[in-house]
């Protein structure tokens, strides 16, 4: 299985002015830093301990490593600034935007990523966290910051047109026979809504705490939409690591999908599968050597799920 990871920069390799900005933000010198693996970012990601005992999680990005990650960090800072209180998410301590580099600091959350293949306890804990998220009230500021899911997904849905028009870079066997039909009908129905949606649910964006609770991290892609979107993303990440897991039971028994036509779920899976398959044929971005391989693997897993749903 392809590991979801970028090329991390060690704390000691961060430019001195960035480390100084961290000290200014945290209010005490950093005396220990442990780099964290996992996640698709070419920047640094460190659990740090300060001289006064304070603990924090600090992540940085520089345009020199990957220009796109700066905009992602800026979006993450904006989203974390409007998240409702009491969410299963780390509290942002602050952000420093210096143009060519960006720093974000959060409360350090005790815990580790779920082991994959996923275990039943970690799945239950994550579903509980997603239920809290989808029920969280959003104020006017949050509504102004969070894009609508149907607007965000409109761009994804057009990926099958791109694939059908120009399949270069994709093995013929990876393009389903239904691709032309999907390209002709590329809308995704039923995803409009007012629920908070994390929109990037993967094992590397979750921490399981000492008491078994799940905390959701990395919020740059959050949107407003139907409360079941995150549950479907969880389903296809579980399936990626364990194709035998009964993801139909996961989505079929959850109250967030009560009354949701199965075709809406299938169309969402088709959109995600096409988007990831289309993206997977591009060159690996700077500092992200496994991104395209991960996208190919996740696309195959999603499309296999679609095939199974369609055969029922």
C-alpha cells in the first residue's frame, strides 16, 4: 500500500527566522521538536516542547518547497479561525504569514493515527467525531468562509469529461466502460446542505487519543454541505486499506444517510473516483513523491466500490 506522505523538513532545517517566529508565537523557546510522518505536505510538521513546558504542534510551508502549499496553509488558517468550539479538532494557537513562508501552531493533541487496515474501535470513534462535526452550528462568519460543497464538487465532476476526451497517461484498463456515460451526466445530487464537512477524511488526518476518542486534524478543505459526505469519504479510505470491509454496512446503517437515495452516494463516489484518477496522471508535485500513486490506488478502490454497488 502506498503511504500517504510528503518529504518533511526537519525542525533544525527550518530557516532561523521561521523558528524564531514560532518562539514569538508560543512565548517560550523550543527545546524539543519531534518531526511527524504522514500527510501530504512537503513542509515541516513537529510536536514541540517549549522551555516553559508548553506543548504545541507546529507546521510550516515555504514557496521554495512547493508554492501551492502556501495557499493551502492560508486556507487552513482561515478555516480554523471559524471552527465552532468543542469540536473534536485541535485549537489553533496562531498563524504567521510572511509571504514566502507560512507557520501554523496548534495545541498538541495526544494520540496517533489509526492503524491501517482500520480497526472497528477506531472506525466507531471516527464516526462519533464526524457526528459531532455534522451537528455543529455554523455562525455567519463560518458560512462566509466555508465554500458550498456543491460548488466545490462541480469542478470534480468534470474530470470524466477530461478523461474521455484525452485518456493519455492512463492505462486503458483503468478507465471503466461507463466513463462516457459518466462524462455525459456529471452532476452530483443531494450534497447541498448547511452541515460542516471536513472534506478530507483519511487515516492520516485523524488522531486516536489515549481514551480511544478521535480528533480530526488538517481542515483546509472544509466546506458546507450534506452531513453524509465525510462518512462516504471515511468508507472509501477504509476500503482502500481493506477491500473486504463491509463499507455498505457503514453507510447503510448510519442515520446521516436516512432518506438519501443510494444513487446520490454512487454519484459522489463516481465524482471522487474520476477526480483522483484524472489527477493521478500528472507529474508528482515538488516534495510529494507518493501523491499520484496514492491517488491512483484510492481511485481504483472507489471505482471498485462503484462497480459493486452497480451490480446489486
